């Protein structure tokens, strides 16, 4: 089989199902534990920095997520997160959402409504108000769920 025939056969990339199945057979998810990249490399036969490694581990992690196991990449390993760790990850996601909403507010407020035409002119005020509401709600939620910080007095 020449290169062009293989390209047609695997249009969109090599299937990951076989390697994902190998990972499922090799590692039983247990909350609070992890699997090193070295162990994964030995099972699937792909190096850590390769695209193949990324696509296979991403497919494996998506499958684990559907089964109720949240994972994250930490210090050269894929970790099966505890409920507390998942909570912390979600809280970090909320902080990222606030930053993104703030950028959206800045961008929408920088637009001159007089320069807009047609439906954009009609939608702009609503877009600006909704972006501001998303930012305010996210910031308020973060403030409500974040414990108060203790003050440290410098000597």
C-alpha cells in the first residue's frame, strides 16, 4: 500500500479506539491515583510529545469523563481527581470565565454604535448589556464562594 492509499484509508487521522481500549485494559481508574506518561507510552507505543499520544489520551480521558471519572494532567501523569480536586478545577474555570467575560465587555464597549449598520446596530446594546451581566454575575459568584483571606501583618 503506497502513501496516497494510506492517506485515503486514514483520512482524518488514525483511529484511536484500539489504543484507548488498551489503556482501559491496562489501567483501572481509582480516584486519587494517577498513571504516568511513561506507563501510557509503554501501553500505546507513542512518545509523550507526539500528536498520537495527545489524541489517544484525550479520547481516553473523554471516555473516562463520560463514566464519571474526571482527570487532569499533573506533573507527568494523568490523575484521577477526587471530588475536592474537581471542585478546585471548576473554581479555576470560573475565574477564567470571569477574565474572558471582562475582555468581552471591553471589546463590546469599544465599538462605536454609530459605526454599525443594519441588524448589528439593533443588537449591539443588548450584546453590551448581556456581556456586562455575564461579567458581573461571574464576579459576584466568585466573591460569594471564595473564603475570606486572612490578613498578615508585616513585621
